[in-house]
C-alpha cells in the first residue's frame, strides 16, 4: 500500500471529492491500520 499511496489518494479524491491532503491523510491512516492489525496475525 505504501508504494501505491499516491494512486490510492487520487482514487479517494476522485471517488469522494475530498481535497488531496485529506485523501492522503486517510490513505495514511488506512496503511497504519493494516500494519497494526497485520502485526496481530
């Protein structure tokens, strides 16, 4: 996900109309959740 962060943020921006800084922040939060919950496995 980190490698595709920019593309994912662009998709989020296009899909929801959110400003790019907010889309980047949401993608960053998603990455953090994936890393956190992935560490439990």
